[in-house]
C-alpha cells in the first residue's frame, strides 16, 4: 500500500519486509463486519455530538454500508499489503468519499478500535459456540434416554469397579458441558463491554458520548478506564480458557470412544461415515475423528498459553505484541467449532452394543461392594463384610467362576448370614436399581438428571 496513513513523520517508505512483518490483514480481515459496524456507530455519535457535521456523518455511514455490502458480495477484495483491516476500511472509505472519509478517525485510535472489534467478534463467536454445545447436549440426552437400563461397568483406574448404566455414564459428560456453557456465558459478560472512546490510551478531548456508541452496538456497559480499555485482553484469555476446558471434555469423551470401539471393549460401533480405513490393513476401521479431537486439544492449550505468555510482561497500555492475540484466539475458536460440528453427528450415529456392555459388567466382580452391603444389612460391621467378600472373590478367581455362579455352600462356609437371597442382592440389575440416590445410576435417578439438564438448556 503506497503512502502510509501515518507517513507524515517519516522521510522514507517502510521496508517491504517490515511491512509484511507488521501486517495483520491476513488474519484480522475476518473482523471486517465488526470494524465497519463499529465505525458506523462511531460516525453516528460524532455527528450527533457535533464533532463532525451531521451530513458528513451520514455520508460516512452510507459509505461504510457500501463497503460492507461490497465485501459481502465479493466485489471488494482485501489489499494484502494493507497494514490491517482498520487501515484498509478507512483507506477504502477515503477513496470513495474523499475528505469526508478522512473525518471518520476523529476522536479514535486504532488501539480502542481493535479492542472494540475483537470484543464484537468474540461476542458473536461465543454465542455460536454455546449453540453448538447445546446441540451436542441434546444429542447426548437423546442417547441417554434410550439407554436408561443399559448396564455397563463403571471404572476407576480403568479397572471395572461398580455397575452403572450407559445413560448414567453419558450424563457425566452432559454435566461437564453444562459447566462449559456456563463458563462461556460468564466470559461473554466480560467481553460485552464497550472500550471505544479510550483513544490511544488517554481518552480524548472531544466531547464524545461513549454511552451512545455502547447502546448503538448493543454492549452492556462501557469500560471504566481508558488505559485498561485498550490494554485488556482478559476476555480473550477467559474465552480461550473456557474453550480449553470444553476441549478437555471433548477429548476425554473421545478417548473413551476410542477405547469403546476397540475389539477389547466393543461397547459401541461408529457409523462407517465417521470412521476411516487403513491404506495397508484391510480389516481396519479407525476412530480418526476422536483421535483428532484429542490431538487438537493440545493445540488449543497452546493457544491459551500463547495468550497468557504474550500478556504477562506488557507495560500499560497498548503494545504491538497484542496483535498476536487474534491468531491464537481465532485458532481456538475455529478448532472447537470444527470439533463440535464433527463430534455431534458422529455421536448421534454411533451404534450402542448393550450385550457387550452387559457381558463386561458380568465379569470383574463389580457387584462385590453390593455383596458386602448385603452382609451389612444383616447386621455385620462393614469392615468384616468387606473382608469376607474379598475372600469370596479370591475363591471365585481360583474356581474360575463369578459371585453369581458361586454355590451357596461356599458362601455359608464364611458366614451363616448368607442365604439364597444373596443372589438377588448381587444381580447387576438389582445393583443398579438400588443406587437410586440423587446423582446415581438407577434409571429413575438418571431420568431426573436428564430432566435437570434439559431444563437448563
Ligand atoms: N493491527 C493492530 C492490532 O491488531 C491494530 C492496532 C494498532 N495500533 C498501533 N498502535 N499500531 O493490534
């Protein structure tokens, strides 16, 4: 771009390498809509406050509308040599309106302008992410509703631990995602604050009306300190942090799906449309989508780290380091959206295999706690009951049987408290049905959990 807007103080053209190095248009052009909407509000306010002539303010707004329409329709291309989207739009306006276009930047700096644009784009993106998470929640709830009585082993240390249902397991993720939504909504609150009017750092001598710009752009309130207004990127970091936790949840879920669709588990089968083959092994059906989500989670953590490290040593107020915020936060946003958009239909089309879950639950003595509880109900102290049950498990392992198939006389050898009804007490179905405390796996309890999440969405 020949002739910089700030050229007056300089005696030389900027070196081409510096120009390329400095330029952010390749990644901030995506904010054009917000840059233009922000400028329209600013120009309107300037006109209303008598800082520029009313008719000029109207001309600027019309000119900006034209630029927006032309970019939307592909009639106007971004100049890759422009310094950034802000300079590009202003230069284009001046090209179209002449001197009137040059009045737009009155009482404004790119420092407060970029802070505004980033807040506006993050507002929109946060809303989109929330909607995608809600969609995924609905998918999870639908699958849970169909699997209220699908018994499966619950694990600790990846060792079979106690019987639960598939619905119960899924609802753990539904609750994680509910917290993600709440975190996104929370970061939205601190994003939706209007910084324009902070100027370069020390506000302005013009009689501006910041509240008017705030109202025009639908922000909740204005920033309270001009230095903070231009140098705050907490909202980027908060959003990236909320996205990182969301990715962590998707990654843990993905890891389980990877396990579940292995031949070792075979609890589920992915739809062919959401799995991939091998170039050499004809039998392979790989869960690439979930592996990529697990991998991309690390990438989003990298974005969060970029933002945190970028900010930690910056003196007030604006520093050019902060231009680095965009690639990091946009990458996190694009990655999580991509993951959500692929994970949701993959989950919705996944086939659950209840027999295999039930078979896995039948092995591993996951009803041992219930066996001990049976003795406690007959009056025995828990520690004694625990020890006896441990001995029984040992006997089963030696005999190659399960607690369900171990003959009653073996039980009775250890204590007379055992009767025929022990078999009913340790049946997997009973074990699940009896765990009806709030939050537990009993179908009625999981139904309440589903209801709870549905009401929050
Ligand atoms: N492209 C810049 C950024 O993204 C805009 C602000 C430039 N401000 C400045 N004082 N050079 O941060």
